[in-house]
């Protein structure tokens, strides 16, 4: 099944609802996006001046049967031009691909992660099994769509759940964002622990309307988890873990465990298998990427015997909950002890 067919089938139940709040675009409008016959599977750059424009470009690309390549100038003109040039020169068809997601490339040439229709559909199914949307109507997207966590876990999951999507287009200023969430009565908001901590400081004890939240993108410490739970007791927090090469979601810590198992990324979701080999976390599931774009050697290094080597060091507790210790490349060994920069407090 193609991703667009899957998304369309889910959206058909919400034809009369508003999909994008700012412009009033309805689910019925999205269902009417042009579908193209003939050659498909072409790589297509999806930019847009705003997040909403980029979201529409991505959806139009999906509807036409092409492969969306979300890009942003935020990563720098050199990386942007590199990606655009590579896509323009590639005239192949990639019928099995839904997205080609490039990393920022801050330390070298950007890596292109090839994600298939099967990858994304499986991930959306796994997310729906744990991320409870009962009683919520809208979601705010404040992070760039060049991140697969935002594209899969917020935009597409919001659409298949029939939510109204608000795009926060301003640069990040905690007080302004907090006011936006309150004015729009946002139900669902996903962000990093650092961003949520900044929001908590800016509201100074005042409540936020957010009912459901997922934190991801960086290591959540036990202290941070407890601070968020105490500051926003009305919010159901999930701590989730994933990576671009896994479409992205791999595990989740549920709200009822958020404080009890503070700092954990929970347990595998859906059909995801997780194991630890020499301290490194490995994943196996239908969500594992097809490979790196035009880089077979790096693909073989990353995926071995069907297992995705995440590069994240981890451990489990006696109840099988997973904890991320840090990046393998950042690990320092002193007197036989593994030390990670994230664990060092000033």
C-alpha cells in the first residue's frame, strides 16, 4: 500500500473538519489533491516559505506518487544547495520510497535516509497503538518538517487522527509560544525536554492547555521528567525514542510510568524488537530504513543481519525498561568506566 492511499483512507472520515487552522483548509480539500498517472517515484524538493506551505508541498508530492525530500535553509546554504543539486540530477524512479530525509550535515556531507511507504505506515500504526488521542481536537507544530519525528509523529499522525493543525511560524521565544498555546487552546504539543523546560519557566506557575505531550529529540533526565510532571500535572506526558533511520519511533514511556520510570524511554512499540549488543542499542522492525541514499557501504555498516545499529548506548532495568546513556561516539572510558558528556552536571 502507498502512504498516500493509507493517509487518504484515514482522512476520509473527517471530510468536514478543518485540517490547517490558519488557512481553513479542510480534510475534504486535502482529499481532492491532484493524483497523477504515469511516471511516479521521482525525487521532489519540498521547501515552502512557511511550515504550512511546506506541509502542503509534501502532501501534494505524496498525492502525485513522488518522493518528498523536505529541505530548509536553516541548515545552511551549502547543505541546501548540495541536496537540491543531488535531487535535480537524479532522474531515477523510486517507486517504493515515500521520503528521502537528509541530515543537517553539520560535520560533513548530509546523509540521505531512504524511507519506504511500508516504513512510515508501520510507524504510524505503532504510534496509534499507544498515543491516545481521546478527547483532543488540535495539535501545534512548532518544529521544522525536515525532522522525521515531526513529519511522521506530528503532521501525518495528526492528519490520520483528524486533528486540526496549528503551525507556529515564529522564531522560538518561550513566552510567545506559551501565549500561542493558550490562545489557540492547543491540546497536543510535542517538543524536546529543553523546550518544555523553557515553557515551564516562562509561564511561572500558570497552567498550559496542553492535554497530551510527547517529549523526544534529546536525553530526558530523571530530574527533568519530575520537574515537567510537577509543573504541568494536567498534561499526559510520553517520553519517546526513535531515530531518522527508524521512521522514527521505536519505544515509548507511557504517562502512567512517566514519573515512576523517570528518565526511561520505555519499551518497544508495535512489532519493534530491541536488544543491546556490547552496550549499543539495536533495532529490528518493518520501520528500519531501506538504506542511505547512494551510500551502500555506510548502509551495510548501519544495518547488519536485519538489525539497525543505532549508535546509542543503552541499558535496561530489571523490568525491561530501556534507558539511553549517550552516543557511542561521545563515550569516554576512564578506569574501565563508560562516561557520557550528558551525565556530567556543572
